[in-house]
């Protein structure tokens, strides 16, 4: 989902009344980032609090190579690699699981491409496109309703007993985009908008349940997404990154800046906006903090504990690193973003019609060659120029000052970095 | 000012708390349009309720020629043409006037380019850059504060006596952009953001005064702008058109879609969004309706009375016409927009670095030749594709249906159209 997909972030059709209300009752982050411009590495980072280059969800066998989007879907994280028993979520801290070790691509033919199973805990309860039908022609599927019902049931069960952690990872806005019958055709934005409306409606029902159970003021809720809108699927199945450049797969703002809302009545004051630079990895660290725990000490953690920002309005200095594969493409610090490498996709792919930046073309920036700017990074001021259209003059004092600050942070990061074993250098349909 | 310049429309820095509150307390229009992609014709249309092609604020001596931006500024409307006594605002229905017959371009040299006077009613009280200084280097000027004080004084005087109409036409976001010292350097968005912040702060003070005088529930307030953000002045002095294509001077959405907020406590319910297609010309008709008057019957009026939308939530079917000079470039009806002509600017100007669409390039759409699509218009669905990036397939049923509806409305419009005498075919500095 893209930064610009919610009414409260400026989507012109304004079809997310529940998320907009969640923002009005809580805190909105305009400067919040995924950990990667692709779904699976970003979600692996969410669950580990660590950049993909640390947790292994990346490749080393091609420069700036994204983990193939077609190979790992939104649920890929829960197993990290492979569907084998040792990667099952119940082996990794979850007490219950409803979902799939992969996304709803397909339908698969069960030969070259195995079909994707759906599990309840250890038990396989069916397959996408079979027991869980998705009509690729009409876009009709009940999956969001099923996930919603599972979540409502889970919350009801847990609320009677003890504190709980729920990771509600819907994938309706991930192409092939779907919605259930009552939502199909209801959006001004086409099928993608139908999917957003159904997710928005579901969030409304989840928050309502927390109120009904009288646990709203004891439940921290955070809404965000794992990468920017996939403009390759626009207009019918792609979303909006608002005023930002490009989309999913890229390390421009459109690829990684995300909608992000925090809600905790009685704790987080209503109607706030925090300009804290935030990351999806912070949800790991913040969740631990809420549970009175600290991150593991045997490894570096990239996530920040956001509670000071959420509860006391602190603004904490921190960088945002934008990786593709093993390549640090860009770094944001404060309002300045430095691009060390620029690339959208190859000329070859672009000429085949694969366009990550449709309608956008910033000379020397949205390049189709992998351009090396490491010696003289392109620097943008994201306040004056959120669309990354006007690089600062290399000769300006502002450029020199920003470069010096960012270089120092990047050096520190790279000196301390212990890359994880890359787990995705081999990637084929069988791995899926 | 651009559609994307307010926090409530998604500006990432969220620096317009007063306008955002005005929206939360009133009604927000995401689909509201100026009457022209340039300031002066748009403002002439605001004051007459009529398209520039009807009221004469256009040219016929070059195809799709915009009235030269450098020749008429935001206050140009008040005299329509010339500074001669018969065009003085007090001769045209205003009882009081503080302002200038032109904008703050300059400074002028009083020879080839006469300096621009500032008036209080019939009396000239000084000149821009002399008695009303503007520091072009630092951007410092007290003009917004002066206009604010004039407006506060006017309201205080009027409120004791009788109903009043105030047209508060600030120009701080029009290049050369300015702000007063307390606001300079306070925005994350540079000087343009400083100007927006000062306007926002002023709106807050105006609304506060209405409350203090206990006339808030008896005063209808509307905020909008006369054209999209001038991206030619970006990043330092240009604003944001959010997700929309191009900016000022063009008939893409970025050139004419505007922020628009209506506020009338006790009458307009809080927190509403209206998808009514609205126009700055509606302010003429709506103001008349509020005063119990109807538009003149001796001429056609383009403005709609918005009160049914504002008070009863009606959605009224109406087209939006996008003109450049005497050329109908595009028409929107419902969610569909048909482009009969596409043009940004000439190759010659573009090669000189004048770019109305920086970073944006939609093949066959953001053209530098004036492209004739009258036989087969380009049609976009603005809900699925607000950025005008993906023209509908000519062969689709949706295209055929939309074309048929729009063609019928355009024929009706053109058959009934009685063009005004074009007043701007001759345009030089002396006319200013």
C-alpha cells in the first residue's frame, strides 16, 4: 500500500473513513518507512527488527538485486526461507497462526509451481484458488473477510485471558488485487480502491471490538505497510504514493515511505502528527518495550523504541537506510536524503513495458542504468522537494554540510555491519 | 497555491494547523477547480461567476494562449483591464478597498515598467518595494501582516453594523514569494512554506475574530486558490499539487484543481467531505444566494449555487471546462476527463528551461506541441488515475460511454456560448 492511499494522507477519493478516524484519534507519521522496497524482506525486517542485510533476507549475487517480488509474498517472512517445518511460525514465537507461507499469486499448477497452502496452526486447511477461491477475472475473494473473522475471534479469545500480540497481515492490495462481493465496484478508484475500502472497513471493526471488549485503552494498535504502491500494476491494481517519486521496487520515496498510524486511547493523545523518522523495524523494538522486554543483545537491532515519540512527542535523531539487495542505495538523515546509487530497472525490462515510475522521469535520477554516485551523492531536501526532483547543487554549503553529516552516519553503519548469510541467492519456484 | 499545499490534503510537513482545523470544523472539497490555470483570469471569473471566455479576460490572437502571467497578478481582476478610474473596485460594487491594481512583481523602474501602487479606497498610499518593501533576496515583507490587519479591522467595523462581504486576496505564495520576519525560516518547506505558514496563521486569526465577535455562526467562510502551484518556481518558491499532473499554466489537474474549504459553524456540519465538482465561479453564485439574490439574467453564469451541497450534501451534475485563452482544452464530467488538446509549453520555451511539469512526463499527454485530439479525445478516469497517466483505451465501452456523455455537454456549452470581447489581445507593460 502506498503513502498516498489513505484519505488522511491526501487520497482524493477519501475512502478510508476508519483509518482516517484512527489517525484523528491517535498519531500520524508522515515520515515513516518500510525496511525495503519489496514486501518479503520488509516483513522479515518487521519481525526481526533488523535490516534484511543483517537478517539474511537478501542476495549477494547481483548488484542492487531486489529479492524477486514474484518469489516471496507478504507472508514469506513467517518462514524466512522454505516451507519446511523448522520455519513454521509456531516454531518462531507465535502461539497461533492462520495464513499461508506465501502470497496468493497464481493459481499454481502444482507441477512447476506448487499451489500455496493455507494453514491453521500446524494443519493445512486448504489452498488458494481451491478451498480459498480468488476470481482473477472479477477480483472477487473472501480472503479479507476470512482474515478479519480470524482476527476478531482471536482477540475475543485472548482478551478474556491475557495480553496478546496480533500480526494482521492482509494482502488484498497486493496484485492480483481482490475484494469480497459487498466491496467490489464500490470504490471510485477501481478494484484497488475496493480492496483498500475492505481493509479500511476491517480496521474499523477491529478497533470497534477493542472498544466493545473495554480493552481499547490497554491495546496498542499500529497500522502501516511493507512497501510503496506498486505502480507497475496501476491504474487498475496499483495504488498511490501521493507526491512521492516512483513506487515499489525502488529506493525513491514512493518505494519506501509508508502510511503509519498509532492508536492507543488514553495513552497516545488524539490528533497528533509526529515528524519522527520511523521504520517498520521499530515495531519490533516498540512491541518489546511495551512488553517490558529489551531486544536481544547478541545481535545489532535497527529498530528504535518509538514510545518516547508516541507518548512524549520526542524527536529522535536516526538515519533511514534504503537497500536493494546488498547495496546501500540511499540514506536519509533529518530532512536530507543522499542517493549513492540510482536505478529503477534495466533498459531491457523498461523497454518490455515494466515501469516502476509511470509518468515520472527525473533526469539523472530515475535512471535505467545502475548509476554510481558514491563519490558525489545526489542529495535532496525532502521538505522543500519531497518528490526528489531537484538535487542540491554540489557547490552549495547546504550540500557540503548534509553530505558530511550523512557520510559520518553511513561510515558508522558500514563499519559495524555484520551481514547475515544471504539466504536468497538461489531462488526458484521450488523454493516457494 | 496548489491542491497539495495543505496538511489536510496530504502535504507531508503538515504545517497548516489552522486550515486543517477549518477543514475539520467544516467541509472539504477534493474536486474543486479554478476557472483558469492562471491567476488573473481565474480571479476575474471568481468576481463575475463567468468563464474568462465570457467575461473577456482572454485572448483570441494565438491558439490556446494563456494571458501572460507576468502581465496580470492576483489583484488584476479588480480592474479587469487598466488602472483607469472606471475600473476601480469602488466603481464595481466594493465599498472599501485596500490593495493594489496589480501584483508585487518588480521592483519596477517607473519608466518602461511603472511601479505598482497600493491603494486605500481612492487614495494611493504607497508603492510596492518603496512604502511596502519586499526584500527579494531574503523574501522578507510585511504584506501578509498588513493585509491581515486590514481584514481584522474591516471585520470589526462591519460586524457592529451589518452583514459584510470580504474578499481577502493574499499573494504571498505567488513568486516572488515572501513572508514576514517571524515566519521566515520557520517552515520545513523553505520560503514557500514560510509564506503558506503565514497565510495559515492569518486564517486562524480571522476565524478566531469571528468567534470573538460572536458572528462565527452567521459568517460563511470559504478558502480556495486561483490556480495550481507554479512548479516553474519549485522547489524554493513553488508549491505542491499533490498527486496531480503538472502545475500552473496547464489544463492538467495540477494546473486547476484547488484546495477548497467551507466553514460555517452551526450550518455546515463538521468533518464533511463533498465530492461535488466545484468551481471558484461558484463563489459568486453562492454568495448571491446567501444574500438572497439571484445572478443577473442578462448573461450566462457558469457558477453554481453550492448551498445544496454545503447544507444538504447534494451532489449536482455539472461539467468543468478547462480553457487556455479561447481554446477549450479539456472537460470533466463525473469521474471522466476528456482532453481535446494537450499542451504544456512550446519546445522553444521548454529548451530554455521553462518547465511546467518538472519530473513528470506522460507520453503523448504532457506534449510540447499543441496536439489536436478533438477527433479522438484522450479520456482519463480521475478516480482510478488522478495523475492522468493512463488514457482509457479508445476501444473500451467505458471510453465510448464517457465520450458520448462529455460530447453532448460540450456541444451544449459551445452552442450557447457568446464569447466576450477579448480584452487582452494587446498586452504590454504600459497596460499594466
